[in-house]
């Protein structure tokens, strides 16, 4: 690629020299991998349990330092299989952030964006959703099923259900059929209430229902999925190919939403996409985090055939990047062109945001004080 000459030849030696982690005040967790060639890679990890993720990545440095960073899949296997206890959000998040940073280095070594190392592009642009407006250029969005409060009762009454439907109806009328609107239950709605809501909202054509219930009981999700013709999406709290296997086999969801910071990084998302393709299911990667999360997700989106849309793809992250991302146009982002993840972290900006992460939060039912999902 003109202007992006390879920095390291395929036979040139390169070694990892250092692994660093940074926890931001908003709980985003970044990892930086340095090499003796002066090339660095950046990744992100789980924002919950931020300190644990940051510390865990430093433990893996005992293995990575001194290694050639380019055999990324080998490193994924070594980090995953080298541990006696596997999976779970924290361990998989550690793998995810390191994997992301290693792919960033590999792309920079060869002077190409990561998706070119994954087989090349499968599309010319990447659809995104976020804030719908003329300014953002976005034409798809997602909303919650709440009214003046969130649905946290095991069985909500008719008044609440009617309020949810009226709110969505107004939104649909406001934007018309040209805007796709999904409804995110956030796994915080109990199954009896979820069953009421998915049927009541059907006449107003939600694009998809996300996390209608927690993915801890896949059979319950599959049961609810059978009761509606609206596609079901899930995946932001599911990890690795093994976690998504049951979802696909039981048809508990039609759209998979793995998070590149939680589910196993770029390496694992490519595999999950291949599994989903066999079930005619697309990916809509989850993204509530920062610029590495978005950039890595865009690399995956560019390389897989069964991509649907990217969450929060309208974010510019000017507060952390040395150069802004190309703007969204007609609901799509252009393919990344810069090497690696396609972004450059401004370390001065990042360090200005390092600090104590957001405090642990607990949500209570205001009526009786019981702990509820958030």
C-alpha cells in the first residue's frame, strides 16, 4: 500500500520488550505492547473488573516478553491453553486486549491494515449505528424498553407495557421506515415481562431485540425466540467460540454480538463469525468502549462475509486519538486504510485520563429495596 511501507521484513527479527496497562477514570482498560523495533501495539480489555484485567495482562508479560509478536494465533493459543482455568470474562478479556495489540503490531510490521492479513476485504464500507442525525450521518439506532423507569419487575403490569409501546410508536413515527431501530432489553428484563414486551412491540417493527434475557440460561432465551418473528440478538456477555456454540445450536439468537474486548479478540471473533455463517447468522459486534475496541471491530467487519452492523460506530474518540477517524457517510464508515488497527493513540491525551475507575454500582428496586439487574 503506497505510503504504508512495511517496517519489518518477513525474515527480520523482532521481539516484544514490554507490556503496559492503563486504567482510565471511566473504567476503560488499555494495554500497550512495545517491541525492540520501535513498533507498538494497542488493545482494550473489559471495563468491568478493570484493575483485575490490567494486572492479569501484566502477568502474561512473563510469557510474551522476548517473543516474536507476529504469530498472533499461536500466542492466543498459548495464553488460553497455558492457563489451567480457562474462559470467563476476566481471563478472556486479558486474551482479547493482548490479541488486539499483537494484531496491531503485525499490521504495522507489514504496512497493511489487519483485515488484509485476515484474507482481505469482503465489503467496501461498514455500516454503523449510534446517534441518528444529519450531523452524524447515521441511519440506525438502538433504544431501551424503559419509560420513566426501567422494567425490573418479574411481571410488569399493563400500564408499563402500554407506556413502552407508546414510546416506541412515537419514535417509529418520528423517524419513519428509513431508520432501523433496535430494542435493547440489556438482560435486565425477567422472562415473563420480556414475553409481554416482545409481542406488544411487534406491530411497530423493531429491527431486532437485544439481550431479551440474560444469556446464562440459553434454553429460556431459545423459548422466547420461538415466540416472535423479530430477530433476537445476544453476545456481549458471551465468551469464546465455546460460549457461542450453544446459542447457535439452540437457535437462541439470530444475530451474534461478540465484543472484541471480551470474547477473545480479533482472532476469536473471526472464528465465531465462521461458526455463525454456517447457521446463516450475522455479526453485529458489541462496543461500549474506546477507540481500540471500535478500530478492532471495524477490522473484523471488513474481513467477514456475515457482518450486519457495528455498534457505536459513530464515535470519533478525538479525546484519545492523534488523528480523527474518517467521518460516517450515509450510515457507513469507510474501510480503515492505516496499518494495524488503523488508529494512533495520543499517549499524552490517554495519560491525562488515567485514574481511579468508576465505582462499583448496585441497583435497587425503589419499591422494596431488592437488588435488581442494571
